[in-house]
C-alpha cells in the first residue's frame, strides 16, 4: 500500500495552477487545456494536491474553445 502525506505537507501541482491561469485567459485556452490535462498525470505520479484546479482549468478551457468555434461559425457564415 502506498503511503500518503497529510494534506498540509503535500505540495500543490504547479502544472495545475499554470493550467488554470492560462485557461482563464481566452487567447491562451489551448495551452491551458494542455497544462491542465498534463497535470492530472503529474498529480497522480508525484502524489500532489491540485486535482480540483486541473478540473476547473480543463472545463474553462473547453468552454472557451466552444465559444470560439460557435463565434467562428457565425462569423464565417455571415461575413465569409
């Protein structure tokens, strides 16, 4: 069985934090998605905190991409 650290001693994943920050900014949604998805593997491998941050970053990045796809579709349809 694997030993787990107490939650106070566990470090937060920097990839999860960076993914969340990049996902919030619309122009960097794709790198934010990449960092957030990479953070999941990193968190499990190194027993870190931040899984919730990675989830939120992934959701925000996907929402931005859906907005960009819909906006691009309408812009192309009416002005293209």
